[in-house]
C-alpha cells in the first residue's frame, strides 16, 4: 500500500469527530503523518468534547464541529474552510453525519475505508477507497490511511500536550494508586458494582490507593457513589471533577487502569499506562486497549460461540453480541489475578 511515487501532500484534512477512544486511535496516525511529512499542513475536524483533549496539538489546525447545532454546526465548519482546498481529505469516520459534513469540504482526493468497511454509505462520499484489509484493530485500520500516503510502518506512539497546572490534580492523590474508570457508553457494558468494589478493596488492602474517574454525567456519578458505598475501604472519587487534560495526567501516573471499553482506557494507552480492559459485547482484538491486549479480561469469544455457533474470526468484522447481563460473566478473581502484576 505504500505509495512511494506519490508527491508529498501539501495539505491534509482529517475527519474523525468522535469518540474519545477512536480519536486517540486516530491520533497515532495523524502524528505518524506529521513525522513523515513535517511540512504538510494538517487540519483536523473533531467534536467539541474531543477538542478539549486534543485541541492544542502542535502543528495541527483543529476545527471544532458541534454536533448539537445540527446543520448550523456543519455550516460553521464549511465557512471556516471555505477558502481551503486540500490535497487529501482522510474520511476516517463512517457515520452518515460525518459523511454529510464532507460535502462542504474541498479536496482533490477524498479517501475512505475499503468497500467492505465503508458502512452507512461512506463510499458514496469518497472518490478513493483504501485497499481491502484483514487488519483487526481500529487503530491498524486508521493506520492504512497513513500507509496510503506513503508513511512507513511504525509502532503507534502518541503525544498529548498537558500543562504544569494540570499536574496539580495529583497533589491530593496517593503516591501509588490504580484508576478504576467504571462507566462505558451504555450501562449494560459496565461491570457489576460489587465486582468493582471487591477489586478496589483488593488493591487498597495491598497498600495501593484507588481513584475512581469518569465524566460529569449523573449516571457516572451515581455509579461511582455506588461503588464507594459497597467498598470496605476509602476510595478517591474524581468522577466529574477533572478536565480531560487532568484525566490524562491522572491516568499517566497510575499503576494501571481498570475499565470497560471506554475513552479512559484508550487515553491511558496513549500515556503508556497498563490497562485491564473488561470486555463482553465487542471484540477486544478490534477495540481493546492497543498495547494491553494481553491483559484484557474478556468473555466475548465465549458469548460469540454461544450466540453464533462459530468463533469470532469467522464472523463479519465488528460483530457485537447482545445481552444486558453479559458483563456479569467476567470473573472477579481473574481481574484480581491480572491486577496483581501491577501492584
């Protein structure tokens, strides 16, 4: 796929709006492109929340799309880019909303996913497609865009800038601690309250503090308080009390992070922190913490075999399983065994 004969692009527009985890995956691709083509002008259109984490990336012009504004939000992006014509638009999101947004962006090449992976009609909005791929992980699929441009194969790396003021969040925290970020995007993808509490007690009783992290939503705050009430030991509750930059610092300094498939698990990966991912509904080989797949605790394969009668490798890429109680099948003892490596 390495396009060695292509001229270096002068300008690239990245379209990856959300979510935090996928934007973290995309960051490694964007920064690989930067290292390969240091003189290329890069513009990245991303969501309002995601820009709180990555809006100050060195050498990247971030354009914020506020999806809550609907068409007005799109028109705002189009207006900001009305005088620009890019060599490439890298369309890295298959959602229809993102595809519609491309209509007002001028680019010589609008590059999308391969035919089989261009869901929600993405192929209608691009004039070039990536070659077919057997890459499993989302990050590796994103990396196909960089390889198409002529970037070399490289291990993913990430640089997320933080400020000294963000480090102040560490002052009241224990010297050694793990982070439990208990909430996924949907409640059915959360582990059990009592299981989180049991693992938290296991860490505290071995001399390691536990910090709960999460977003300032009511559902996440309720979950954190429930875990605190079930735990026998004191836990530090930072849910809703950190910016994304501060969260980045907290995750960076943790012994490890325990989380379901969620943004904090992937932010932790960018910071080089070990992650114990908890998976039941989606394939961790596709969406797991990229550098910590060996410490994932997953029942996904078991559920796939029960529901489809065949292994995940024989199913369509991205297949999810259904069930409101699947996360309860993740054994607490197995999570504690993996945790022991880091504490």
